[in-house]
C-alpha cells in the first residue's frame, strides 16, 4: 500500500467483538464510508446490525477489509475480485490446515 517498503506500519490491537463503528473501521483501514458499503455489498464482511447507521464490526472484519483494500489499491483489483481472492485464500488456508492434520494423523498410524 506504500511505495516505501521501509516505512513503519501503524497498527492497532483490536478485540474480536462487534464494537467497532463504521467510522472506526474507516479510520483504522483507511477506506471511505462509500467503500465500506461496497465491501459489505460484495460480501467481504458482514457487519452486525440491520442498517448501515447501526453497523458494528468485529476485529476479524477489520483484517479482511484491510486485505481487500490492499488488493484493491495495490493490484487495482475491483471489489468483487478482492472478495473472490479473499475467499480463495481462506479456502487455501483451510485446505492446508486439513492436510497438516491428515499428515499428522497418518504419521501417528505408521509403524516404525
């Protein structure tokens, strides 16, 4: 997201509870309210609350929004493409975790 790879990254520690407002998320993720609406419409995150004025976000949502914003800004991927990329990355992580569990299970079954 930056041209200078040596620039320090600013971050905040957030708990995973739905206590982050749209304004909080915009500030932390450096995205606009309009982009948050698009991100929600594309299914990248699901806020807690029925209407946009009452949306609250979990810390895990902030991580996904940051990742989507980075894909959108750095690689010029549209929001729908960012949503697809994040879903595929999640699936890849899940499959790798399953593979590690299976490998561990198979190793424990091997007779020396």
